[in-house]
């Protein structure tokens, strides 16, 4: 997935409540419209963090999916800045 395209989708979801709701209800169509193509058998679940609710995504173990070394590095290093309040 292109980080640039995903960033644009997220920014639009922040600014447009209807778009965000459509992204939550039909993510494949919205992502496709934004130029993000996914394999037919891939399921997408859109969740939204809040001040008191966070989501941690555990990627597939290397060797169990198609996670490349580059993808693993991005996951390990993070691709966006997240501030966790304690």
C-alpha cells in the first residue's frame, strides 16, 4: 500500500465525517477510489483510535505471509508518529 495514498485517505477521513463513515463501512471501495489496490481475498477492518481507546496491530510473523524485510522495517520503526499518554 502506498503510504502517500493512505495518508491522503486518513487526512480526508479526519476532515469529512461522511467519508470516514463510508471508509468504515466499505473500506475496499474507498481505498480503491484512492488508488490503493488490494488482493481480492484481503479483508480490511477500519478502526478509529480515540483519547481513551487505542489499537495495536500485530503483523503476520515473517514467513507466514508476504511481509518483506522492507515492510517489517516499516512496522518495527513505525510509519507514523504516535503519542501514547500515560
